[in-house]
């Protein structure tokens, strides 16, 4: 096996490195900056140039980071390695590993839908493909993002007409920036941000991503009337004291989990918007076919459903791969 599952993570012995390890190792190749894939304590981190500022923000100044350009091979001992766009968040990558003419691709997290806030997914032919399975059920099919953005804008305006602030909960890295980018094509009205989102939005802006103008809620003068405003906040802030500054707000949640209506009701949001930074069911199958891989290993999510389908319907050698990567609440 070119890539093996060890107690520290996915390990390539020929190159003596790990991909997105969950325990400290000497050499780590990182797919993207989400906390479950980019952990502290590694000796050296290899990641895309686009992803380095986000990793620096997450890991601190002491982390030893080495930037790599997309599509540019580099050697790690006996392995030829290259990073290719995953379409998940800014700087996200798939890891292509070649040893003795055998090619494996570790996809990390990925999506196939258009997203102006990050580089689009690139199909990388391989013999073995390690895929995520976050939304590996046939019910998960994403609507076009421009349609969702129009619905968000209409929701915001209806709430404003009713004198209500619109608090939209979404993941701080990737989701918030995508929402701001999509809305910028429809309006120039500024939005407010929870403090946890401010540095990450600033990094996207410095990378050249066009988004709505934003202001930090914490910098608004005392007594600010938010009743006509859109406010973006991480899901963890729902129900917290931070919410008290908005009087009777309308609340929404942007996530792939909103594809199932009952999830919105159970979580107590007024409105759900189906937005995901992961591949939906058709995109998972399309991607696997396009790679040409004859072996597929599925990780984090509904691996059971995906593996069974790949075996029975596509005749592929498929198996689950147990990893501790998170299935994010805001996915």
C-alpha cells in the first residue's frame, strides 16, 4: 500500500511523510486549513502558497510552513508529490503521490460546484483515490449557489422591512467568504461579522477575493441599530450572550445539512439555506468515475453507503478508511 493508515495518520513510507496527520510527525502535507486537517505540533508543514496565510493564522508564528505551487511536483525522499485544487476553501488541495508509476490521490475535502472564493476542483487521474464521504447519501444534491444567494438577499430584505436583524450562521472558514462573494454580485450593502470571522475574511480579501464590504460587530458604536443589517456568525455563537445585542433577530443557517428540512426545525433556525463546501452525492460519483481509479477508499461520513454503491453498481474495489476527520456542523 502506497499510503497506510497509522496511529498518527495517513502515512507514505516511500516519502516518509503524513497527509493531514492527527498526531505530531516530522513532515506533514496539509490539504487545507480547517482545524481537523491542520493540527499543531508538526515538524514541517507542506501546503499550497494560497493556503499558507490561513495556516499561519490557525497554527501561529512558530509553525514551520513551506509553500508549494499548485501542479508543481516536488520530491519527498522516494515519492513524487504534487498539490492540485480541491475547490473546498481558499488554498485547499488534493495530494497526488507517485511511486514507481503507481499513483494515489488523497482528496482531503472537496467540492465540484462553482465558487469564486477559491480555485476550482481539478480532476487528477490515479490508480487509488481516497475520497471524503461527508454527504454520501442520494438525498444530498446542491442547488445552484446563485439561486441560494438570491434567496438569502430576499430573506435579508424581508427581515429589514419587518425591522429585524438577519443573523446568518455559517462556518467561519470557507462558508462565510463564499456567501459574501456570492452576495457581492447582487448588492453592495455591507454586512456585519462576528469577531471570529474578521481575520479570516481579511485574509481572503488580501488574496484578491471580491466580497461584500464588512464591518465587525464589536466595532459598531454603542446603541447601533442592527434591525436592517445582515450579520454573519459561527454556529457556536447561537444562543450565546453575544446575540443579546440584536433585538428579536431572524436567524438562518447556511449548510449542506439544511437539505433535510427537519434539521432546520430541530436546530431552531428560522430559515435554512443549502450551501456546502463539500461534494454532493452526484458529484462524489462523478469525481470517482473521472479519476479512473480502480480502488477507492472512503473516509469521514457515510462511507458505508458510498462503499456499497461503488462495489455493487460500479464494480470498483472500494473500502472504508477510518479517520478522525470531523463531519463539521457547518458543512
